[in-house]
C-alpha cells in the first residue's frame, strides 16, 4: 500500500496534464502570495532600511567571505537544525513538521510529473507517505500537547485564530492524503485537494510566508553581531533610578501596576493543578 503511487490510480479519471497544471498553479500561488505579503507588510523595505541603519552603527566592516560563512552557519543552525529553539520538544516538533512537509511536497511533484501513469515509482511513494506521516506526528503533537501547555502558549486546542490557518490547513492536507491513500475513497481525495488549495492559496493571510522571512532575519541578526552594530544599540535605562524617574514622571505609576495586568484589564491565572 505505502509503496504504490496513489496518483497513478487517478490517471483514468483525471489526465496527468491536469494534475501537473494544478501543481504549477499551487506553486504560482505560493510565489504570488509571498510577494504580496512582502509588499503588504513592507518586509523588504524594512530589511533594507534596517540594514542601512546598522551599517552606520557598525564598528567594523564584514567582508564578503565572512558573510558567506555567516550564511552557511545560518542555514546549518537556524534552517536545517532549528537550533534557535531552546525547548527541545518544540524543536523536535518543528523539525518533524518541516522535513515532513519538504518530503511530502517534493515526492508529490516527482510522482505527478515523473510517474503519473505508473503505480511503481521506486522509493517515492514511500517518501510521500513518510512525509505526510511526519507532518501529522509533528503537527498533532504541537496542537494537542505543546500548544495547550501553559509553559508554552496555554491556548485551548479548540481555540482557533487566523494565525493557525497554516498549521490547520497543513494538517488537513496530509491527514486527508493519508486517508485517501489508505481507503481509496474519492471523498477523501476531494477533501485533500480542498485542503491543499486552502494551504497554498492563503499564503497572504497565513504564516506560510514566515518560513521564507525567518532565514533572512536570522542572517541579518548574525551580521549585526559580527559588525558590532548590535553592541552599539542604546542601553535600556534602569527604571528604578530616581534620575530616570524624574526625567520620565510616568515611570513610578507604571512600576506600581500589577505586572500581569499592566492596566489592560487582562490577567492570566494559573491552572488549578498548579
């Protein structure tokens, strides 16, 4: 079952060229959504302006070779191994989901473009199922174990906001893909296509584009450390210093408020078992 190309069974109902056009359209939606997200949030403008400010604050010049080394280190630590996660559970979940998603997308493209009419496609069907399973393990682990943990986020599993669109669409895509492969029901295939369309068609509103911006931000942070511009940032003053409080009269009132409330009327209570 897991070694059979599930898309080959569709060849009699859906022409391979139609499946290939759909994959290309999904790729174009990702590119277009990412570009629109960049324009809407002005991410490129922010990075450029921030880079220019940091150059003025830099105490040394970072050579091109050093930047290449920083880029390699960024890819190795922040992208490939997600070393920025201090919580090991969250790191494992992130790596499972990330590599599962890459395997799933890559094997889907190979199966549709290279083996659309062949049930035997070497190791690719196995990688397709493995990728979907990795996403499900990582995604459901996050949703039902880490997301609800007070030490992490403390959000109920049934509480859904727009930021959850990416992970929910991704979970729906891989879950329905596995159900379609196992049971062979067109009902699950239709749900699989619907979830996939939502996943790749809502890049502008979901956190999908975040995966492209994150490496750039990590690289820029390492460059600021290397050129010394981060060290030249103004120091945060001691708010308990009488001289600072005299200069900023609102500070004593600010410090006197309950930290969990901060005047917003929002308090976070510990769960009953704590």
